[in-house]
C-alpha cells in the first residue's frame, strides 16, 4: 500500500475543501485561548484547608507536644528529601505544627517515594487532604520532624548515697536568676546564669552583689546538680557551644568604677536548661543545638558515609545547580548537558593512540553535588547513554543509585 498516495487522495477529496468563512469556525479567540490553557495547566484538584470538625480530640495532643518540646522530652529534627513521613507523627511545616493523622491512599510518586492523599490536622484547628509528597517538601524546605517522646534519665546526677568510692565529686552545676533592679536586666525574660562551682553553691554566691559576674546584684538559686568525674572547663565549653546564640553579655561596673564583662548569662527556658545539663552528663549533648526561634532543642543526625561501592566504575563528578539536582533526584530531569571547551576537552573526551582520533569518554555513573560544592547533598546517578552534537555533550540519565544528605 502506497501511504503517500493514499494521503494525497484523501486531501484531494472535494469534501476537504472549505471556504475561508468555514475555516474561521475552527478559530479560537485569543482571550479564550488563555482561559483554555489555564484550565489545561491547572491541577484537577488542589487541597484546601477546612475547619476540623473533631479538633477537640486533637487539641490536647498539640498542647502536650508543645510541653514536651519545652521540657526537652521531644526535639526538632531536620529531615532529608528522601525521608518517609509516618502516620501519627507531628511535624513543623511553614511555621505551623501539623499532625499527619492518616495516609488515605498509598502509591508511589514519580521519585519512587510513597505518595497519596492524607488527612493532616493543623494546630490552628483546620485540616486538609494535602498530598504526602507536598507535605514532605514543606517539611524538608522549611520545617522539622518532631521526635518521639524521650523520657529523661538521671544519667550521672547523684544523691549522697549514690556516690561510690571510685567516683570523684568534682563540683556542682548551678542555675541562678538575677534579682537586679536594673531595667536592662530585670525585664529580660528567661534570663539565667549557668555555672560550675567546686564549692557549695550557697558559698559561691554569698557575695553576689559585690561580684561583676553576678551583675553586682543578689541572685536566686534556681537549680543545683551534683556531678562526678567531670572537669569544669569541659562543662562550660559544652554549655557555651549549645547556647551560644542566646548568650547575653553585660558590661558591669564594680565598686571601684572598673568595667567588667559578665558572660555566663543565657536567655533560655528553665526546662530546656535542665534537659541540656542532663544531656551533657549522659554524653548525648553533642547531637543537639538550641533552636532560638522555636525555643526547644534541635537534634542533628550524623551524616552517614556513602555505602555504594564504586570501585571499578567509571565515575564523572559534577557540581550542578541545586534546582537541577533536585529535579534529577525526583526523576523530573533526565539529561545533563555540558559544553565542550578547550579547558574541558580532556575531561569529557580522549585521544585514541591507535588511530589518533578523539572520542567521548564513557561513564557508568555521574556523582552529582548540589550547589556546586563537595560538602552539599550528593547523588550517584546511572548513565544510560552519552552523545555529542553541536559542541554539546549530553548524558542521558537512569536511576538514582544513591543519595547522601550533606553535613551541616
């Protein structure tokens, strides 16, 4: 059958002849075209917030989560873009606490991660059926996961009867509140001095109103902790490390008119101080920092080393823009283009000694870094094919073999 001849006969049929006026019937006005395009491009359904009719049963849960954050029994935790969100867990997204109450449908998204409509309850009394992927993006971009509840243990805090012969009582950690009438000090909320003393705390602060470190004013002893086998300098360094963003430094004049700087005062809720001290004593404080905006502890997850064994593989390492990196990881972008320049000629090509001709280098995988720096997020992506045209090398990408979140 001659396809070209058949098509020619069809278009030559008189029935295909239409006048100019008839042809205009198929034209769409410009203003209507924009409306049609907008409707075509718009998603079939957009999740909307609505009033949560049964919010009364969730309200006490949100109150308890806030209390647990204030007392250090829960912490904030950054998550990476490949993490799974779980039913029954609380998250911070766009500055608001949200409960992932239910995943209504379970399917895989374009990036291979779970997706589907959810029931999310927000602390302002609303709910939505936002997609799981959309919630994940919000949490990853500007939010946190909230850890499960952690009951505090006594760690190395001792009563007199607990101290063994081999243990050495090295001193006392104390938390003080200033009784200064200076408005610049008196009106600072949650202002405490955290210190270490080898003598009893009562002896240490007996002369507080005459010492610049105590702001030349009497103090109230809020909390004391007896500790063993710990050097005072180590404790002070850890406190400064965790609370450096809320460290208040006051310039104080002593009785002789000399100026001094008081440095061990911090603006932080008392319950958080207690949690920090306990974590210092049990050694876990290295995994935490204080989140000034949310007024709670933030837990850091150690970056795990890459597990993928690339020995024997031909690997090309590239730094790319963060937006392109994220699109590749999600499977939305499947090609990378590189311009062949004099400075990159040997990176992407080689000369075969046998015939003296230049050929494209073939790679098994690309190791990609987001933001063009080796310390950022990275991914190892399969290379399906390599081609060259008009001075451009194109790598056609396959599956993401590994993704590693960058360290802070």
